[in-house]
């Protein structure tokens, strides 16, 4: 009685401390740059050349950003942000490049710009956009040599996910994924005793017609999830075979999630008998659950991989006794 109760907010205090530590680390980095010209000058040269390259590609980048309204490429605006974050996470001190590395970087930059000129002549807009990646790699190699490419190269390559797919690749992959998703979903429904059949990429369940179309087929899920899988591979600390398995399993996981979506829609239609409800689940509501389900399957895969191979952390056995002399060879 009479004592004023005080409430603590540890989460707010912790977030405040994290912000202060981040600001302090940035200030420390800036202080080190001012004190070390061998790090400041290469960084300024790199920033200047990258900004000049972005300015020269500005019209192309604006054209590419127009595709990000398409559900197939809705993840595109996250790619540059993640690339900058990955560069910050993987950053290492600059090392003076050798003459050979600088010449290789200059040649790679010239090759990227040459590819852009040829693509511009033939109006290959997608190739014009993709030529930014080797041009950027050439700039990094020119300024920092192979040591810079080793830690910045993966982030540069990740930029390909912000560009639209070439029409030929998109049509071939799209058709194959649509047919596989339709056939697999129909098989699962038939296995569960539901009268279903597919013709092309359309699945018929009674009077319900489900079209595995571009906007909601496995391709959209595959492109987004594959980009996410590559991002996870670049961040997690795993052996190379674990990372390879994660990449190879991205498209199968996306297709499996799409099959689950079609199967759940068919079951709801059989239970409720409402085609309008089934269409809402198929085209609208299921989209909110596909990515969390895919991430859950990826998490299960990571857990399985972590238990398949266990690192030997036991100390090595060292012999401390005198060595026995080897017997002399006979004869």
C-alpha cells in the first residue's frame, strides 16, 4: 500500500540497446575508414563506379521495375535490398588488386557493356537487363581484385532474380510445371477416391473446373521460393552438399505445395458442395498459406539434413607413451 508499482519493458530497452549498438558499429566503421586510406579510397572508387553504372542502366532498371507488379515477379523489389544486406554481412577488408585481376575486371566490364550494345541493337530487352550483372562483377573485380569477388560475388549474382525471365525459358518452364502440377494433383485426388480428371492444365471435379494457370501455378511459387532458397543458402552456415540439396529441392517443394492447394480445394468442394467457396480457396485464400507451408517443409528438410551428418567434436586421441621400435625387415 502506498508504494508505486513500476513496470519494466525489457523488450523496448533491448531494442533501444540494439539500435545504439548498430549506430555505434556504424560510427566505428566510419572512424576506421577515415583513419585507413587504403580502405577509404577503394570504397569511394567502388561506390562511384557502381553509381555511374546504375545511372547508365537507369532506363532499363525502370523498365524492369514495371514487371514487379506482376505476381510472378512480386519479389523483385526485395532483391536489391537483400543484396545490400548480404554485402554488409559478408564484407571483408579491401585488398590491393593485382594487375592481372584489374585487367580481368576491365575485360569483364567491357564484355558486359558489349553484350548490352549487341542486345540493344537487336532489341533484346531481357538480355540488356541481365548484362548489368557481369558489368557489376567487372567493376568489383577491377577495384578489389579476386578477394573482393569472393565475398561480393554471390550477392551480385543474386541480382538476377529481380529481372524477368526470358520469354523462351518462361514458356517452356511454365508449360512443364503446369502439366506436372495438374497431373500430380489429379493423381492425389483420384487416390483419395475423388472423381477427378485433367485435360491439359485444367482439372475437373464434378462441375468444378480448376485451371492451373500462370498466376497461381507452380511457376510463380517456384520463382519466388527458389529465390528465397538461394537467399537462405547464402546466409546459413551449412556444408556445400546441404546447400546444393536445398537448391535442388526448391522447385519440388513448390510443386508439392501447389498439389496440396489443389487437393484441399477438391476436398472442400466434395464436403461443402460449394464451387464458389472452392474457387475462393483455390485462387485467393490458399495463396496466403503456400509460402508458410513451403518454408515449413524447407525447415523440416534442414532438420533432417542436420541429423543425417553429425560432426565429430570428440577430442583426438594422442599417444603419450614411448613409441615401439619397428621390427627390422627380414632378409
